[in-house]
C-alpha cells in the first residue's frame, strides 16, 4: 500500500487527511491465480488497486473468451461502466497471477470523492485515462492491421509478453496463437 499511497500523494498532492481517509477505506484482499474479481452479470460494487500480480479483462462470446485488457501493479481494476451505472457487468475480470489488491467499495468511493478535492481529482483522472485507453484500443482494432498491433504492443508494453500467457495475448490482438507465434519468430529473431 505504501507505493500506491506515495504515488497518489506525489501525483495529486493529497493532504495527510485525504490520504488517511483513503487508507481507512482500502481493504487488502488476495486473489488466487484464475480467481474472479468480477463475473459478467454481476453489478460491480468495488474497484481495486493492484499491489502485486496481473489481471485480465475479458468478454464471453458464444465460442470463446475474448481478452480486452490487462492490468498490472499500480493499476486500478473494475468495470467502470457497471460501477457507475449500477447495471450488470458485461465483462469478466480474473487474476492471471496471484494478486494482492487494495479494494474500495462503491459507497466509500462516492463519499470519499465528494468530501476530498484531491481524491475527486484523482477519480476524474482515472476516468479520463480509462476513456482514452478504451478509445485507443477500439481505434487500433478497427484501423490497424494485426501485424502493426503486434509491433505496437511489443514497443509500448513489452512486459505483456513476459507475464501474460500467449493465448491471452493472441486473443487481445485478435489473432490466432499460430499467427502470434509467426509474428514473434519474425520480429524477435
């Protein structure tokens, strides 16, 4: 939690009072490998900061799971659409590695951002980053070919190839594991 609080303090200039209020609502939880943080159909009533581990966000399609995002240390995880609208989630979020999380429940988050200016600012920045990230992801899937998506992912997020099982990476890129293998051979040699 110390690294997370340090980052919030440094980035958002949060006061001791604000940091204390944040710490008081964060509950440490563990999630085993393949454990579910959120299942589609559930209403998302909590968000979490990842202290240790990696997670994936995926959709269920009729014949397979489709990975849409990965989260690592110091990332916030949850379905913001479900969290904000209080409607059932259309996504699943599962641990890829054993995870240590700092969980924040919805009622506490709402109260915290209403009462503390720096934490309200932090919430706005997180929302903005998620919107930008989602738009970039959608644009890449619609306007960039698979080979370019692979090269961009290698350049921007090389740790994905070290920590994420390759069949999840292939799903994320919208390609088969065989195509991913060919790209890796072509560009990593």
